[in-house]
C-alpha cells in the first residue's frame, strides 16, 4: 500500500483570483487557464459583464 502525506502547510494552500470582464470572452478564460487557474464560479452581471472566480494551488 502506498501512502502519500502532505504537511499542514500544503493542505488547503490555494490562491484566489477575481476578474470582472466580458462574459463572452473565451480568450480571457484560455489565458488564465494556461497560467494554471481553475474557474470556480461565474456571476453574470448587467449586459455582457460577468465576474469570474478562479483558484489554483499556491506555488
């Protein structure tokens, strides 16, 4: 049996990013994805505006 452990400092070590922009912007999503950001949530605002919530493991 293989067991992998993480120190307490590694558990739950996340960075968060909040971006407001065009809700239809696939380029913005691709750019942040290439940098290791994972999209967590999107909140649609007025018109074509939206707020995007991202997270990634702290490096």
